[in-house]
C-alpha cells in the first residue's frame, strides 16, 4: 500500500514538474506578408517553444472566413479597415488592434528594365499587366489607384490580369503570363533594382497593415504572446528587413 502510494505521489510530482505542452497559434495572414511571417513564426518558436500555423490569402477573403466562423486566433491584415470591422462586429478583442507593418507597392518585371517604371507603363508596349483583385486585396486596390494617378486606367484596362491575391499575382509575372505587375516590395526585395520600380508613396494611400486578436484567441495566452512578440525589437527588425516600415505598436 505504502509502495503504491509512493509511486502515485511520484507520478503526480512528475506531472506537476513537467513543462506545459507547447501551444499552436492559428493565424490568418495577408499574402503579401508570407515571407516575413514565416521567419517571424520560426523566431517566435525559438523564443517560446510555441508554434504558429499560418493561413495566407487576400485580406478580404480571410475576413470573410473569420466572419463565417473560421477558428483563426490572430488576423494580420493588409489594411486597417478589416481588423477594425472584426472588432466592430464582435469577432475581435477590444483594444487589440495595432499596426504591425506599413507596406510598399512596387512594379515588378523580370524581363524589362524598370529604371523608369512610369515610362514603361505609359509606353504600353506589353501584353499583360498583373494586379491583385482590388476588391479583396489592398495591394490590388493600391495598384488601381496608381494607374489612375498616372492617367492609365483606360489605356491598360484590357491588359489587366487579376490574381485572387498578391501571391498569385507574383506567380503570373514569374511564369510569364504577364510581363509585369504590381506586387508588394516584400515579395521582390531581393530582386535586381532594374526589375523593381518603387512606386512613389504619394501615388497611393498608405498601406497600414493592422493585426487583431480574435474572440477565438482571446483566452489563449500563446496567441496574445505572439501579438506582443510582433511589437518587439526582434520582430520589428525582421519586418523591416523585408522592406516594410513598422508601426508604433500601439
């Protein structure tokens, strides 16, 4: 009897002394942020032992999934409007939104010299121009704004090839289905400068990319910890490495 009790007591003490099992955070992330998100996820795991499972897509599509009950704990959007709507519609934690990155739109062409991207666009000597769906992808909406500012909306309308998100838009360009297109700087940060034209910031509204903790993740310490991690110096350095400016963390 005494021996059985001792064994039982040892087992209880062992369980109490064991570290808590690692948690996995489910995050919906705008497609433009794929590369930095993957690096951030690895850094977060190295620091905490917790993992992050990312689902990438167009911001509008991800918002629709959240509004229909998808169990994402964290939402990293490519705009500020949809995280605000998540909270306004009772799907997000009050006071949890903050700007984690400020994006840049670029024109990318692997086979053209884009030293003067505006001139290349105006020359109209190409068959297809790729953009992300402006209804669901903020970078696509920014591309439409750029074309309007340049007075080219009508001239290039018949040549537009629309990706359902910014990742598919890049695929169109890299595969040759479009000679050039508007993508996020983060996607082509390592490309030669002649292949990438940085669109002047004044030609499109600032792309403030906000994060929000959803109601699903509100009670999960790991989800809260991941969002706090995004505000820290290590995360900010990774985000900046991919061409983003960083928010204030507020």
